[in-house]
C-alpha cells in the first residue's frame, strides 16, 4: 500500500475528464487468477485495476466515480467476455 501511495500520491487525477473507457479482463498465475483493467482511451493510461472479473468488480469501478464523472463517459469498449 505504501509503495502505491508513493508512486501515485493523488490517484483521483486519473478520473478527471474521463470520456472513453476500455475494459479488459485477463488471467495471470497460469490462468488461475484474474484481474480487471480499465484504461482511458484518450490518454492511453491504466486508470484502475482490481483482482477478479465480472459485474461485481466492474461495479466497484463505477461506484468509485461520481455521478458527474459517470455522466461524462461517452463510450465503453470491452472484448465481450462475461
């Protein structure tokens, strides 16, 4: 946790001006664990990641945004997995 705070002392900046979002789920550790990654298509930066996949994990991302931030998002892209 401390390392993450040192590397990204103000994580809220990542969500400013968010308009186009990409979502992907990928496996790691020989396909036994999954991680969901969200990117800002306009900047090409990873803005959020969390262990797991599916609706509940994506719900965590969306709940982290304000209503105003969610309203600014014009499109989402994903690979069509569950």
